């Protein structure tokens, strides 16, 4: 039996519907891949008279085969395959063409442009062939390959110019074909042509889109856009619809790029388009907006308008039709549907779970309309508020009688109002409405007895309150307190949506001092409501409110800690069980809930750390869960890894030491997993590992753990593609060395041999960390480390590099502390055993220590002063960040980068480091929870006492100290007075 016959026979096995037969067919195909003639035989079948389903199976398996063998083919065979595939793609049906296109995608990814010159030449020939252009199927096949190239190389990388050069050679014919296709209403042609247009304009305007070609293209494009739509809201695969969407998306890219100074400078076509074409395009598109279009088309129309409002000329076009647009389109697209209304009443939990998240956009009319409103609010409130206000205020209830209007219309008007109300602060003419809405409209909505309006009343109350921006430590006005009390009363409602809305809104007020006593008596029922809703609806806002209450009322929360922790843990388990079956948007919301719930659990663990019974129960509950999660075998475990580590970190801080057996197992497991982690998971994991070492140092001395630390160090420190997260490994090494002084000599030898070659390369990204790794070794065992460095011939080099780092200013407070600690450690070595570079310049060595101690204290004070100033100023309203531009102004971003400045800065960095004019800001506070608590001034005092009066006493030290400058001696005395024990 020939290979071709065996392929056909295997294909027929897949039609049986039997799972076992299908598995066997896949196995047989894999054995057939070894046949030398498999590729040619499969391609013969694709152009034969066999059925389409069979051809599709063959094309799928040919794709699998091709990816396996292509790399081993010689250049002649590769060229032959590309020519043959191109001939076949113009003869096969679309379903087969798609599989062959994926084969070309694989080739392009591997070989473009150098290995694709023959392919590009053939594509150019084919695209100019009248025979192919007049055959719809052949034309589709060629366009699929062309679009694959453009899509893959549309980003501004080093390969982008080669793609543009290729398209330039077919662009003249492209314009001709596009113009002909539009005039003939050949939408099956315009669809792939406009897909190419969309990709080409994705990041910049190609040079062949000059004024002449742009004019010619948009003459045809406007004709296409103005044609009567032959599709309706249910025909989303219609080629005319796809054509229009691709045209709008490509045009949106042009309008978007117009807001960049750099893009305008590079492409005069941008300005030409906006000045001469864009307004006509926008007018035609707006004229086509009507009820009954597909939701995806609405979305892209709204997105184009959202970008257009940044440009004054285009914004004026939208403004001229906005009243009708708001009334006839926007309101209808934002209004709750009858189906949603019915679901809200009959299945409230399902309704809540399906609520559209405003921060996670779907491609539909609702999100498109919302994005337009938000951009208008951000960039053109002065121009558009008058157009919003009258229609909305005519519907928003200000009297009880107005509640008799269509509640869906009221709901929509209040929703839009809640989105734009933050812009009312631009003028007192608008700001005056905020108190009135809060004291009149919101109470009417909350008392309406209608679930939809109560929910919207809670939302509107939140938006209005944020605008008023009251400070948290001052009494709230009575009208606000009245509304808060109304929301409190909603907690006892029997309706789930009302309770969820109330609970979410009250979360905004938990931190207000004047309401503290109002919350205290309702904590238990509020926790019950929030827990109940959290069990059936994983809302991040509900969980956030629980978290706020737990942290605001720790004393009241403490007796209920175990029950609350169990309830929050059940949220984690519920999300995990439902995660895989949820859509992407829902998964994002679920992970928000997991994050907030985890933080709350951690807080409950923290406030119970002195309660042995509670911490034991926490350990028994969560350690088995954590051990399972860190294996990362599911998507949930991968997405929630940081939360798992956060939970483990809370236990690591709270559990007594030495750790229980389960925690020791967790430490060993994590350390063994780290070499196979990516950089993002490594960073969070190393934080946990460092904390566990800092609290239980002997963990790292276990032989298997030490072996894994060596593996981890070798893998990441010697990696060719180091990321910034590599610094977490250096931190773990630091904690291990400093927490185990004199116990890690073998590791010190290993680390020095790793680090010295790295230091000698002077990679600016990690040079400081590499040198400091050696300083950590000195702190751990100074005499031993210096002896090893001397044996390696690197001792003098180290001191030279170290002095250079100090001269260039050590950037962070920890950098300064480490240098001080390392220098003090060297002083604990008897002078006769010290390196000569120190012993022969002892006064200079002391001078340097004192200088760095002073610099550290100065940086600490600057940091404290900065954060104190931040606390005094308090938070500022997001309203202060609102951009408002005049009618004739464009939003224009200055995104130019001066390459010479970048080059000069990099050279300065590479040639010895950037001289920092100011220290970087460290964390706000140093506290006992840090992995390494270093009091450099006390350490200085302790070592100096040993030198002057104790076991290290030596007259040569006294002489060196006496030789200090007056300023240094004064600082020396100041530290002694400051650190001396009080009598």
C-alpha cells in the first residue's frame, strides 16, 4: 500500500466518531511522518477530488509534519516546498487555505526576510496575475499569506522595513484592486484587502501612504463606507461588515497616531489626512449609525470617536450631532435589556455574576459607548457637558413623581451621570448640581422600592461622594450622613442585589472617623450579609468591604477571627472550583476577589499571632492548601501564585520558631522549585524564602536545602537573560549569609568563584549587587572571605571597586548599611591579620566608615521628612488630574526621545556609574519585620567599644582614630553619646 493510500485510510478512521479510533489515527499519522514521501503525498491529496473534510484532516496533519521536518530540510527542498505550497493554496478551499497559511506563518517566523526572498518574489508575481485576481478563491489564498506577513511584522522592529519594502512593490496594484472591488461591491475582495490596511497602519504610516495614495485609497473607502449595509445585527460574518470594521480600525490607528508629536513629524500624511479627509470619513460613519447594527460594529465606531475627541477638528464633528447620538444611540446601547431585567428579578445571583465590569472591556456596544463617554469626560468636558446635562436632568428624578418614568431610562441616565459627574468641578455652574443630586436624587432612588433604581442610587451616591472629596478625619455634612443611614438600612433587605449594592457602597465609608461608631453596632449583621453574598457572588468590592472592616475594627473582629478566616478561605476554594469554567473577564474579577480575600486572611493571622491555638489552626488549615497550590498544575494556581506566597508569608511571620515539620517541608519544596521558576514567580517566592531564613536560619543549613541554594544561585546568577527580579536571589543569599555567621564557608567559596567573573564583566545592571554579594560574605566570615579573595588574586581589586562605589554614592540606605557592616566586620580582624590595604591606611579606613555612617543618617532623615510631608498633604482627588482642553486645542503627546541623551547617560553608567545627586528614597520605615534589621549606628558603637576597651583593643586603632578629621571625630563622639546605654 502506498503512502498516499495509507494517509487516506488513516483519515477515514477519524470519521468513525470512536474516541479510541481517533487516538489510533493520530498514532498512525505520527508513524507516517517518518515516511520520506509523506509531505508530497499529503499535498497531492489536497489538490485531488477527495472530500473537503478529508482534505482538512490531511492539511492539519501536514502542518504537524511540516513543523517537525522543516528545520532538517536543505535550502533546495525548502524552496521547493514554498513554491509548491503557494501553488496549492490558490487551488484549495478556505478551510484548507487556513491550515496552509499557518504553515507559511511558521516559515515566516523562522526565516523572514532572508529565507523568504523566493516566497516574496512569487507572491508579488501572483498578486499581479490577472488569472489569480479574477479567481476569488485564488485571490483569498494569496491575500492570506500576504496578511500573515504584514500581521507578523507590523511592529516597529528591525524586520519592519523588510515587510514595508515588500508591500511597497504590490501597493500600486493593491489600490487598483481595492478601487475595482469597491465599485463592483465585491466584499469578499475588500475584506482581505482592508485587513491588510488595518495591519499596515497598526504602528505607523508606511511611506507609500503618501498624500496621493491616501487620497486615492480614501476615495474608494468613503464610497464603501457610504454604501447601504447589506447586513444586520445577526450577520456578524458578512464580508461587508468585516470590510467596514477593518476600514474603521485602520482609520482609528491614523487618528490615534495624530496625537503624537513624533509621529506627526515623521509622517506628513497624518496631518494631511486629518486636515483633508478625516472629517468627511467621520461624517459618513456617523450617518450610518442607526439602531439594529451588529454590536461589534458599534464598538469600533465608538472607539474611533473616542480617539477623535482628542483632536479639536474631529471633536467638533461629533459635537455637531451629539444630541441625536446621545438620544438615539448611546442611551439605547447603555440601557439595561429586558433579558437582563428579568434575570435581575428571577436570578439575582446569576445577574450579579454576569454584570459587565467597566474596567474590562468586551467588544460590544456597551463598552464602546462607555469608552466614548469617559474620553469626553477626560478631554472635552467644557464642550460636551451642556449637551449632556439637559437631557439627563430631564430624566434623573428630583421629585417623587419623576420616579414614574421608565425605570430603565432613569437607570441609564443616572449611570451616565455617575460617569461624568467628576467633571462638574470645572465650573461652579455645574458643581452646584452635586449637593442637590446627593440630597434629593439619591434618597429618592434609595427609597424607590425598585431594585434597579436602588442599585443605581448606591452607585450614584459613591460617584457624588468621591467628587466632594471630604477628608476622612473631619465630620461629614448632615445630608451625607442621612444618605449613609439610608444605605445602612438596606443591609436588612431580603433582596440580594440591594444588599450587595449597600455593602459595596458602605465600603467607601469604613475609613471615615465620624462613622466609626455607626459601623460598630452593625458589624455582625454586616459581616453576615457580606459573607452570604461572597459565597454566591465572588465580588471584589464585597470582599474589599470585608477587608476594610476587619482592619478598621481589629478588636471587634478578633473574637470572630476563626469564623471569618474560614469564610474567606471558602471564597478561595469556591473561586478555584469555578475558575476553569469561567470566561476571561470573569476570571480577572475572580482573581481580584482572591487577592483581597488573601490579604484579609493574612491580616487575621497577624492579629492572632500571639494566640497559639489560633496560629495552630491557621497552620493546619492553610499549609496543606499552600503545599498543593505551589505545585502550579492548573491555570488558577498559576494566576494565584502570588496570593499563595502572600498567605505563606503571613504564616512564616506568625508561626513560632523553630517551625513545625509542615513549614519545614514547605521551605524545602519552594527552594527545590525555584530553579525552574520564571522571573516573576521567582521574585515573590524568594521574598518568602528570605523571610523563613531570617526567622529560622538553620533551615538553610540542611544539606539538601544548601544544595538547592547552590543550584538556584548558579542558574540565575549565570543566566544570559537576567531580569531585574534576579535581585531577589541576591537578597536570599544576603539573608542566608548574615543570619548564619561563620556557618557557610563552603558556600562562600562557591559564591566568590561565581561572582568574581561577573564583577569583571562590569554589567551595569547588576554590578552593584555582584560586588555587594562579596561584602555579604565578608559580614558572614570576614577573615575567611578575605583569605579566599587573596587566594583568587582579587582582594585589591575588590577594595578598588568598593572605594569607587562609595565615591559615586551608594544609592539606597541598605547599600550604605551593608558597606558599613562589612567595614566594621573587617575591623574585628586583628590588625596583624588585616589586608595591608586596610592596616596601612587605617585612619583613612575609619574616615570612610564615618562618612558612610553620616550619609546613611542623612538619607534616613530625608526619607522620613518626605513621607511625613506626604502624610500632612494627604491624598488628592482624582479630579485634580482631569485634563480639559479648549475647543480649538488638540491633545498632543510629547513622546520624542533624544537618542544622544540616552547614549551619554549609558556611557556614564558603564564608565563607573552615575553620580547620584540625591539618594533614592527607601521604604518609609525600618522595622523589626524586615528580614535583616541593621542598626548601623549601634553596630558602629558596639565594634568601637570592643576596639577601645574590649577584646579588639590595640593602640594602633587609637592612633588611627586620633588621626581623624575634626568633623569625623565630632561625629564619632556624637554616636557614642547617642548609643551609650542610659544609666
